[in-house]
């Protein structure tokens, strides 16, 4: 009878070790859940950035004034009848 109890205790301990340490253990599941949460946060940020970029592309495609504004700000566009003034701070 003692041998049967000893075998059962050893089996239960082996199952517990696998549950806490082995592949598919609680520790591994917790690590994967944290990685999934981090990835979801990163994906949300990237999704928001993509929406802003899509809105900007739609704006540039639909309005000619938006293209001119971008050219003025980023490329220094001036028209023939305009005068360019550069203000330099000391």
C-alpha cells in the first residue's frame, strides 16, 4: 500500500512540475499573454498612424490647395508674383 502511495505522490509531483515548468506551462502562458498585450498596443499605435497617413493622402488627392501648401512648407515654393522674405533671428 505504501508503494502505491509513493507512486501516486511521484506522479502528482511530475504532473505539477510539467504544469509549472514545462512546455505550455503557466509561466510560458503568462509570458505569451504579456507579449500579445504589448503587440496589441504597438498595433493600435501603428493603426492610428496609418489612419493619419491615409487621411493626408486623401486630402492631397482631393484638394489642389493641400498640395500647394505642402510644397510651400516643405519645398519653399513661391509663385512668380510673390516676394520671398527670410527672417533670421539673432
